[in-house]
């Protein structure tokens, strides 16, 4: 009789222990959830896209919520889904990302070879993009590094074409370009001012600029000032239209011209201010890049 009672007690105790285990997390532990979070963080650090990890993140959150509320059945269900999506994300990294090194190297080689055929802006574009690729590789973001590298490879034919246009454009630029604008008023006859801009481009890549205004530009406002600036310039193809044969004394602004900052000359007058240089219609096949 005593033996039977002990057996029944053991069965009751075992059932209670099983209920306790299921009720407290269904086999899910804080350690297993922390390990899952660490695996997700490791994939993020390697540049795996967020949309690839989103499902794992959702189920990790749900598993934590159910675990904290001692809902073992739902915690285990969420943990099983978490395991599935986490393994799927790790397989994606292994299959699609971890072996991208040779592909990136091949793209870099193609870009460096193309760089030998270009100069100026086109060469700087290749250098700056390759610097981004190298930075991403140092972070072990191989997927992003490969995306940038492949975009650069796709751009190479356009850069080579721009190089030819820029060289052709460069032949049209050297010389003196002048534009004049007169301020007058029918209401105030005394208003009469002339603004003059002179851009002198040299064949060695240097540029000298003067901007001046003299006269009465308002009923109570007179101006007499001169800005002088100097530096270097380069050419970059931006449009596909043919060069115009317009006179070099015809000033006209290009689309998206480079903004330069004028430096005041000594003696005559005022503080430096930003200005947008007017450029001739003869260089409408591209834009001028100036360093002041």
C-alpha cells in the first residue's frame, strides 16, 4: 500500500514538473534568446539587408514577450519561427554575400584599367567611388561594396565618353570671356550702373576672374567696387548638344554652374560674396569646374 502511494506521488510530482517547465517557457531560455540576438547583430554588422533579417527580428521580439509572461507554448512557437528565419538569413549570407570578394576585386581591376584612359573629373570620380568600396569592405559589408563596385563598372563607358567630350570642350574655353549688364530705370533717370564680369581662362588650367560694378543702381544707392579671384579650372561633359559658335563676348550661364567665392581686391571696396559665374554658349556641351 505504501509502495503504491509513493508511485502515485511520483507520477503527480513528474506531471507538476512537466507543467512547470512548459508554463515557464516551453524549453525557451534567456540564453537561447540572447544567442539569437547576437547572431542577428553579427549578420547586421556584415551588411545583411534589414529586410532579410526583419522576420527573425519580429519572432525574436514575440518570443521574448511570451517568455517574460511565462507563456511557454507561444514562446516555443515564436522561437521555432525565429530559428527558421535566422537560419534562412545565415544561409543567404553564406550563399550570396560571403563569396563576393573576387567579384569586387574584378570590378576594381576594371575600374583601375579604365582610369588609365581618362583624366580630370572622370578620374576623380573613379577614385572617390573606389574609396567608398574599400571603406565598405573594411566594415565587412561585402554586399554593399559589391553594389557600389558594379554601379561604377556600369558607369565606365559613360565616363570614357565624357572624357572625349571634355577634351573637345577644353579647346573652346581658353581666352577672355566678358559679360556686361546695365541697370537703368525709366522712373529714376539718375539710375545708371554697369556691372562687368571678365573671365580669363589660360591653357595651363589657371583662371583669373574680375567682377565689378560702378554707377547708381538705385535712387539712393551708388556702387563702385571690384572683386578679383583666381585659381584653376577643369572641364566636364554634362550635355549631349553640339558646341555653339557664339562670340566670346556673349555671357550665358550653364546649367548647374559651379559656385565660386570672390575675394575682394585691396583698395577698392567691399566684402567678398558668393557669385555664379556667367559662362559662354560656346561651352554648352559641359560645365567648368573651378577651384578658387
